[in-house]
């Protein structure tokens, strides 16, 4: 598990994970599952990059793998809910088959 801890604390890992989710989104196209996970991966990567460069004290940053994974999942769910709420498809009310 030590190697996963090492990977989770490198911002390039989260960028690669975000790119993988973007490629999966190209095949899926639903913008509900893979796109929010990709955006949250990029946000976690930015958080790790800024926390390393700004030398924030260790008490204020997330420094374990499970905290970062929880942040990633939380951001993914939050972005997914925002997309569902605000990214509605336009509907034509002229369709007689709409019930």
C-alpha cells in the first residue's frame, strides 16, 4: 500500500487519471460519470501542486491517500450534481408524443 500512497501524492498521477477519464468520456458521452471524475482529478492535481509549491504546513493539507481519494470522490459527486442541475437539454414542446 506504500506505493499507492506515493502515487496518490504526486500531482502527475491525478493528471494522467483525469486524461484517462476524459478519453473514457469520449466513448461514453453521458457527461454524468466520467466527465465529473475527470474534472475532480484535475482539481485534486491542482490542489496537490499548489500545496507542494506554497509549502503549506502539514496540518492544513491532505497528506494521506484516503483523504485525497475522498476529496476526489466528493468533488466528482458535487460536479455531477451541478451538471445534472444546470446542464439540462432543451426540449421542444411541439412533440405530440411527449407525455
